[in-house]
C-alpha cells in the first residue's frame, strides 16, 4: 500500500494534466484500504495491523460472536446485542443491528447513520468486500440518557438492504455516530453473525424485580419548585398489559399560576421513561398535561392523560429513570426533572385523582 501511494504521488507530480487521473487513483487507493480493512476483520487476531486501534478506541466483545470498536469511549459506552436479518424476497433481505448506548455526558440526543464528509460513512461489508448500503443515507436521531443504557433498534432507514440470504456473517459494519458537540466517529462491528428471521428478545428480567434502594428525584428547578413523588402506578387494561402513570406533589416557591408537565422543552429532549433493562418508552402523546395552582396550596398532579405510558407489560416492576419536561407559567421557568430507581405499583386499591 505504501508503494501504491508513491506511484500515485509520482504520477500527480509529473504534470497538471494528470490531476484527474490522480484523483481516480486516490479513489482506487481508498477502495484498496477498505478491502484491506475487511480482510483484516476476517483473518484473525494474528494480523498485527488489525489489532492497532486509534487512540481513545475501546473494544467490546459481542455476545454470540464478533467485536465492537468504540472510538467515542470518553463520551459513551456502546454495546451490540446482535445483528438481525429480515427476509424480503426468496434470495435477499434487510439487516439491522440492536445496540445499547449509555451516555457519559449530559446529552439527550444521538445521531446514528448517514455520512459526514471525510469522517466516514455507514456501510456493511461481507468477507469479499461487497458493500451494502442503508435503506436511506440519512442520519437518525435517537433519544439517549446520561448514566443509563438505552436499547436502540436500528430497524428503520439505518437497515442495510439487498443482503443475500445466504450470508451468515458480516465482516465489517461501519456506523457513523454524531454527538452534540459535533464529534463524528465511526463505531465498527467486526465479524458479526446475522440472525435471519429472528426477532430480538424483549428484555425485562431486571425490570421485573423491585429496585434496590430508595427513589431519587433530581430537580434543577428546586429554587422555585419543590417536587415530591407519591408513586408510579400501573393500571391493567388487558391480560398482561396496562398503562403506567405518575403522581407528584408540587409546592411552588413563587406565585405561579399554571404548570405543564410532559412533551418537549423547546426543541430539546422529550419526556420519556427507561426501565432497568434499557427499554425506552415514550408517553401516550407528545403533549403536556396542564394543571392550575391554587394560591398557597400544594398541587397534587396525576399524570394519567397525555403523559401515561400505554401497552406496558405487567412484568415491569421498576423504572431506571423517568424524565419529565416541566414548564411554569408558559416557560419562564423550564427544565427537566428526573426520577430514578422508581418502583411501579400495579392496580393500587386507592389512587384518587
């Protein structure tokens, strides 16, 4: 590859007329580099070139086979639960990955997929170096949470199309990741098996157990509003499923008239919940529940309208974190409150609204 680079340099220095040809050779060189990278993913750990990692990159084993390389380890933890294929014709299908991401910084949104100039593209490659494209070459935005794993199923425009059903492994998968401070890096999956026509397992093992320790409330609005948690409750709607809602008591420290809970604060992160098994849930509607204060009195709010969670398994006994947008008097004081380590009580005898 060094010899190839010298040849390209020599040709490009000879005469300006060869500039276009030089560009073509550069593209050929990039293609050879990619083919070499794919080969390194297959030939094994004895290849010293394959074991060299960029500074700040960590490797994580993938259960079932393969390796993940995370160049954003200072910002987030990334794990891969598996790579899955869905048959779309007798000979071909679409392939997607299920990842888990835990932010180490206070970031609530993460971009995955697409491309970013010379920083890299999102592609999958087989052992022969054949490239498979995303369904749409666009970036998908996903809700994440500092300190908690969130399961991200890339079964949308990020899935790879026209993958042969005969393919059992992908040698290399490149996913572009973008963070809020414009860090663009490629997370790589190497030598990963494809599980064809298998639905990813829904994980509820940890969330079926009561949380360890008392609930924690993080309230950045504490200078103007006290918040107490009465409880998080489940109401059965059909066998094995129901809705989950939250009851809070609010004590304003200023003469506020109204409070809205739920939806988004500006264009930032939404109200959401994450159980202890990294499953993310969105409320019934992307709208707020609004309440009116009575002067000098605490306000009990039952978030069982837009901000309830529907079709929830009754196996869920605890939430890792619940995030709520709170707006006082139309947004003069706004922010997010967090409930952590929260038990879910199903079908309580008395929860008066």
